[in-house]
């Protein structure tokens, strides 16, 4: 298969976005990502958002990921100089320095085994985590994407597996309501159960 041609204008824009992202100095409580070619700034989630992310990350660390992997908060994930994300939780090798990108800014996407996002309130945040990041993480070939969503009915957890980078989609889709356990089926976190201990009960 012939190598796909690179649009020089798009490559230049990617580089500009990357340099702009690196140069940003945001007020405390904000973060910036490049999602589908757009530089986005958003407020860090509220207390409940942070609590769910912490419970997930701490439970994942206790699970141990067989000792070779660890759960990280606030870790940037990069794909070349075109995309950079800061998921709520990242599972990568313990001591991730060997998996860092060329500039030591984040972990390369190919070294990440799982990402998790806790969906924030607001249409823009929901669309980003449910739709745009779903496509982006699939394009990057990250094996597992977990979406914990307070704002979908009374709360849902979706575990996406078997990414299809060329289609920006996933083969495995396991979506359950809060109150129903869902198990990560593959990878270093295989067998890890997401249930009420992490999400809390159904939302009223």
C-alpha cells in the first residue's frame, strides 16, 4: 500500500498547535489538549469528578496491574506532534520515563494500555469525551477506553476495546448503568471490576 501523502499545510498547522500548546501558561485549575486538530482549554473537573477519577486510579493501583504497570493522574499522552491529551487516568508502564516522547512532555500513545475519562457537566464536555475522544483514542490504537458518565441517564460506564484506528471506532463496546459491574476484559488490567465502589449508586 503506498504511503499516504502528508498535506504540508495541515502539517504546518499541527506544528503551530503543538508549539502553542507547549508555550501555554494556564491559571491553576485549567488544562489544555489538542483534540482532532483543535486546541482546547477546559476547567479541571469539580469535586465529584475528581473523586471518581481518584477512586478509579487508586483502585487500579491497588489491583496492581501485575506490578509492571501503574495508574497515573494528569499524565499527558502524545501522538507525534499532532495530538496531545490529558486523560483523567492513564495506565502505562511503571516508571514511564522510557516511554516518554522525544521532548519528555508526555507518554507516547503506543505505550498506553488504558485511558479513562470521567465526563464533566456541560454539552461541550460530554461531546468531547463521548464522541471526539472516543474517535481519537481509537485512531491512536489505545487498547482500552473507559468512560464514566454521570450525565448519561442515571449514570453509565462504557468500556471500549479492540480499537480500529482506520475507522476511528471500536469493536468491543460494553455499556452498563451505574449499579451494574463491568469488567475490563483484556490487557494489564484484565479482570478489574468497575462498580459502585468507584462510581457510586445510580444518580437521581
